[in-house]
C-alpha cells in the first residue's frame, strides 16, 4: 500500500509541480519555507485559549505573532487565523451576524458569485433569505444605482461583496451609505483577491466601509490552504468569542505557523508581487483577445485582478468544459469556467515575455488545433526554467 500511495504522490508532484502550466485562479504555490512548516511537530499538537493544554507556549507565541502580522498587512483592528478554509470564514461571518429568516444580499452564482454562500450552500443551511445583487453581465459587476435602491427597499441584515469570477473591484464605497441606512452588516469575501488587497493593488474594502474582510489564504494570497478573518473591533470581538467550539476547535497550528510566515512574505514582497500579477493578467487578456479569443470586458480593459475570463457561452458552459479538457491534454490546466489565473505563473518568476509565450501555447492547443502532445512537449520544456519560487525569503 505504501508504494502505491507514494508513487501516486510522486506522479502528481512531477506532473503538476514540474511539468504543468497551472492557470487555475483559485490556486497558488507556497514558498519552500512555508511548505516546510506544514510538516513540523506543530501538526501533532493542540492549544486552547483557556489553558487546558500544557506545553503550548511557543504555539501561542506563533499565533500571536501571526495575528500581529495580519493586522499590519491588512491594516485591520482584529485578525483571526483560525478558520480552516475560506468557506468556514464565510460561515463564521454569516452565522455571527444573521439569524434565520434574515435577508442577505450577495452576488448570484449565475453572475459569478460563490455558490457556497448562495441558495446552494451556507445561507440555505442557516435558513437565510437570499437576495441577488442587481448585476451587469456585460461589465461583470454590481449595478450601483439599482443595488442602492434594492438595499433601501429590501433592508437586508447582511450584505456580502466579493465573488468567484472577480475581475474588477466591487463598489463597496458607493453602497455603504445605503447599507448604513438600513443597519446592514457589510462583509467582503476576498477569497480570490486577498493577495491583491494585501499588496495594495485592487481595493481596500475595510477602508471603503466593510466591517469584515474574510476568505481563503491560498488563491491570490500565497499561503497554505486555509482561511482568515479581518475585522473592526466590534465585529472582531463577536467573531472571536464564537470561533472556538462553534466554528473551529483544532485550528491546525502547523497551518497557522505557515500562514504567519506567508504573511511576513506578503508584508515584505506583497506590493511587487501584486503589481506583477495584475500586469501579467492584463498582458494575457490583451494578447488572447488579439488572437481572437472571447475575452470578457474589452470595454473595461479586460481585468484588474489576477483573473482573465474567456466567455465560451456562459460560466461553466459545455463549450468551456470542452476547452478546459482540450488544454489539459497539452499540460495547460484551467478550470471549466474558463477563468485563467496568473498567480502561480507570477510566483514562479514569469513576466511579460513568458506570459506572451503562455498565450501562444493556449492558442496552439485550442484555436490553431495543433496536436496536444506537440504543445505538451514545449510546455514541459518551458516549465523547466521556472521551478524557483519568487517573492519570498530565500
């Protein structure tokens, strides 16, 4: 059994870690140092704020240090590193500030919103009434005037900005007045754009009027898989009192150590990283558009995030899935969206010249109809030069 398991892991490591061009926007790569912390003795241990466990002094210091870094990086009054995922962070926020039958407003999955907080997920489980933001499919963003009137009319208890298909900043500051008037709690699911927010390259939701910023730590943010919550003092206190035993018990302290180091990397290198990510995304979008791919939002400059969206007849269309499968045969991995993300490519040191080559690989594998094995051979060769992780401590 051990041979089979180790063999499968090694095959995966070689394929996805060394030979594949990974363009899934909900993934990233950690630095060697961050990855190493995941396999330390911390992964075997417990701690608790009530002091039930002994031998936790260093674990507690690590968490405190990580919290301090998070508050510094995001300029937040409170920070909690304990959520085990962005999904748990979403659950924590909604369950803390909404009761059964309360109304919440978020972006519909049909418009690229996160299904996990929609009628398909958490909100239904919590018996919340889900209302969809008025949304422009052409601009892939919330329609401000309609949304303002909608909020004033419906009087939701909670408003959640953010999405899974996330090309442009959401109009938080333009809708805060309406939110305050109806006394709604304003949250921002930054799962996809957290690294760009940390790098001051997208928007700053906590300064624009959101009380709470939450999400995943492994998409544009280059930490281990997990979640984080940043909030003002009032909302942070509510969340922290309820976190343990309600939403999280063992918070996986090896993950928190790894996240703390990733936060230190983001503090040191985040601005340069985030700037390069957005530049790379814009180059990829523009180049693919020139090659006659259906890149969304040409009127708005395609993207201001890490994502490029190819519109093959709608999100998760059959044509999009077929395109993703075709690219996979050439060792180019995307999702069935088809959303393309440049975070991992950027972390591996790729810039404009390499992004142009990536666009060419995609063109050869899809539009030009070249044999997948021929493109695959060139992708594998190309990736050999990009095995080092950048924007991290050496």
